[in-house]
């Protein structure tokens, strides 16, 4: 899907209630501008939200030779039909919330703790997703549209 920047949709949302804790799958989440997801352990800073692409996750599963629950990636949102590759500096609207994409998430050692080989499977083509800052908040829901809107200015 590289190069595809059309509208997509949110297919899954997770909240991490404690650092290194489990990821709780939810149907909706409140995004707080400048902070992150309400009730999430990660607040503030430059990684207020993390997003992965369903297609990229499936490619990583193929490389692993197995299916794996995407919560193992420890991201907040999974989208479908929205290419995240090379999206640094772009603005993403999800369910009416505006997010400035800061860059690529690099897979860390926690990935291999979840499943041996996952870290390497997530390296090619931005498969580990992106991180961003929430510019305007609100509620996002599974099924909401996710769409690119120009470049971030700040």
C-alpha cells in the first residue's frame, strides 16, 4: 500500500493502564490535546499516541510465519486503508481529532519479549507504526474515519 494516502478507518483501539502493563482493547477513547489518551499510562511528551497499520501488521505476521494479537505491538490505534509510511510531518484527522505525526516508531526489545522475532519483522517499511502529538482532542471510536490533512506546522 506504499504511497496510498486516502481515507482509512480505525479498526482497533487500546489503552495502556500502566507502564509495561497489558493493553486493554476498547471501542472508544478520549484524546486529550497535548497529553494523550485518557486513562493511559503515557501522557504528554512527543509520543502522545501511537498508530499502526493493519496491512503492515499482516505483513509482519507473514514474516513471523504466525498470527499474533496486534496488541503485542503496544500501539494505541490500528487503522485500515491508510499508509503510514513516510508520514512524518503530516496531520491526521481521526474521528474529528487532529494529530501531528512526529515520526516512525522504532520497534524496541519489548517486541521480542512478546514474541521472538517480532522486532525484526516490524523493522521494514514503517511496520511498527508512527507516533504523534494530539493537537485537538475528542472521542475516537472503532469505525471512525482516519484521513490525512496536509502537513503539521508544529
